[in-house]
């Protein structure tokens, strides 16, 4: 839903509805209460074994429009997922979590805020290409009390993410000293709705002070329906001078609570995020290349270690031309081709087989590269090499732009433009193309 009553996000998205209570923070769940009214279906979607309701394709397409709008306006809306479910629920409908990851990858102009009380499920339910985290995903856990909520922070900080946040809502008790190491943002709020439990302003003040000391951005959402102030009931007076009972509107808070009117966002340096993701991916490649080299003879291992260093250094240089990149792949081809590990090597570095042979063409010339390819596959059947596909002009341009965006994904915006400028220089042409962020 575009637009939201939740003041720390711009929109909410629910690919499915339904959940199961897991801790005291769930006791008065507004989403479960809503589901109990049977507004969508005459069955319950709450509880272990209850069917979750998948929303319509129309709803699934809404974020695509938000993404287009954000690209046109130059903004980055925050999308909370999921307000009527838990994205890390083991009973999520089959295939829908994978569908969610695909949608998130397709909406790079949106910042997705994924919140869960199931911290122990996070790691196993991340997509295979998560790496150091998607640059447009903020991971968060609910922290409602000391017993159930605070330990979730330890799990969260161990998982790579562009931004990590704590939703300290509903805050049910004084949390005491909290270690916010690795956490970027803390949302604080009391419980609302029927049967709401009280939150004391002293608890809120203590969390804000700790956020300040640990460089965490605090965001006080509201004080809840039944707030207390230093142990006493907090009376909120509305504009007509009557007792309101609505501590969600901070314009009605007493003057002495003005210091709690804090709503800050975490500083997000997208260039630093992209740079960190690129380095993390190189770290993964280095580790997997080390595993791939485990079966080499000692002399071969020395050669591979040198090649690995050259490859990683070359990737950090960013402006490697095709011949230089092809030379490195050629050396690896000589090492792993006879051992029938060439395909596994290409998988590790994320280079398509056809692209790899195009690079070998650039290093040796087409005829030599084709001979090399045939040498490896002489003992196994293979399809005859097809002639290159001729594309229409518009299609060729679209494919080129898409490829460049994919190749430059790990670069900062400045590095992207420098890389494009270098590419243009080498092609000897002029263009006004600008890569998508």
C-alpha cells in the first residue's frame, strides 16, 4: 500500500498475510486482530498450520510502479515488509519468499525494510546471491523485552546487511544496558490498540541516550496508548482541553517530554555500501578460488596463488581492457582446463562461458581460442558453435545497457561514471548514456 500510517516508512507491502505468535510482543497483534474480522476470507490465517493468504498479482505489481515513480522523482521511498506477516516465517507460502526477493532485486530505487521476530531464521532464508547484503534492503528485528528481544540483536549483527535496525516496539519493559554494536537505527514505540500494555517515558529516554552514545539513529514513533511517566500515568490533553488517551500524536505531549520528539534516519552512504558489497564479493571469490585450488599439485598451487592475486588486483583496478582480462583468464584456462575445472572456475568468478571465450578471443585471437575450447571438450559431446545472433538496433542498445548495469553493479556512482567514460574512450565514440544507479 502506497502511503502508510506507520510514520517510519513511506509504504507497506505484504506478499502474503498470516503468521504465528512467537513471543510476548505478539500478544496484541493488530494484524491478527484484523485477520479475525475475516475481511478477506472466511478462514483464519493465523496460527501454526493455518493457511497464509497470498495477495493478488495486482498487489505484487504495485512496488514496480513505486520504483518507477522513485526513479523519476530521484527519491528513495522506504517500504516496510511485512506489516501483516513475517517474511522469515517458515510457513510462508511455497515460492512466495523467492518471489519477494525477485521483486526486491527488480526495484532498486526502493529501500526495503524487512522486519522479523524470527531472527534465527534470517540466515537460512536469505537468497543465494545475498553476499554482503542487497544494497536496497534494511534488515531489522523486534526488540520488545530483555528475554526475547535483546538476544535477537546478537543474531542480527552477525548477518551482513546494508543497514540493520531494531524495532523496539512494543517496548514492554526497561531494557537496561543495550549493546547496539552493528545496529544503525532504533525505532522506539509503545503498544497501541485494545489491551495495550504501558510504556514508561524513562525507558524511552534511556534508549535514546544509549543510541547517542553508540552512534545509532533513534526514531521515537509514539508513546503508545497507555503511557506512563516515571511510573505514573501520563495524562495527555487534547486541543479542547480534555483527556485524550492518544499519546501517538506527539503534538499533544506535555512540554517536559519535548526532548523525546526525536525522529532520525541512519546516515546511508550509497557509494560506501556499493564499495563494501564489491569488496565482500571479491572476498567470497578469493575464498572459493582457494577451495578450488585445494587439489592442485604444489607447483600448480604456487602458480594459482599468483594468478589469484593478479585477478583480485585487476578487479579492483576497474578499468581493465578486454585483452588484459583475457590474459588472466587464459592463464587460468591453462591451469584448470586439463583438470576439467574450467567451468567451476567460471562459476566462482561469475563469468558466463560464452563471455569467457570472447575474452580469450581478445587475448589470443578467435582461432586460437576456439582451438583451446575444443581441446577441453574433445572427449565429450558438445553442440556445434552457432553463428552470432544479429540484433535489431534498439534491442542491441537495450541489451548493452542492461549488461553494463549488471557488470558495474558493485561500483560506486563515481566509479560507474569513470568506468563508462573509459569505455567510451576505448570505443572512440561519443555518447550521452548514463548508467542507472
